[in-house]
C-alpha cells in the first residue's frame, strides 16, 4: 500500500513525541498490507472502523486515531488527520 501524505503523522509526533514509535509502527504495517476491501483492512488492523467514508485506525492502545481514505484499486492510503482520542471524540475532524 502506498501511503500518501505522511506529513499529518510527522506533524502529530512533533507535538506528541511519545506517539512517534507507535505511528511509525502503524506506518510500516500499513505499507505492507495490500487489501482489496475494508474486511481485509480489519484482518491487519482489528480495531479499524469505517465511519462516513473514512477508515479510522485506533492506535496506541486507544490513545490515538488516524483518519484515512483508502483507494483499494490504486493501493493508496491517504492520511487525512491524526489526533488524540479526546480530539477524535469532539468530532471536529468530520467538518473538514
């Protein structure tokens, strides 16, 4: 899977340095998968959810959320936003 826009990940771990190793681990795992459907994403990331057209990855033991869009036919994952659990709960990410 090709990951488009790693910048949201880097920006997040600059603000939250403790998240860097967790996000780098997620990135490595995401690059290695080749899903053709959300069901296959769930085989790799059991805590992933599908919400309003986005895939929400729960990483770091429920500490962080990665909001992404996947184009299965092109094998591309677009990182839209990375946030803490409490930022995710405010639902501001849906407005953009």
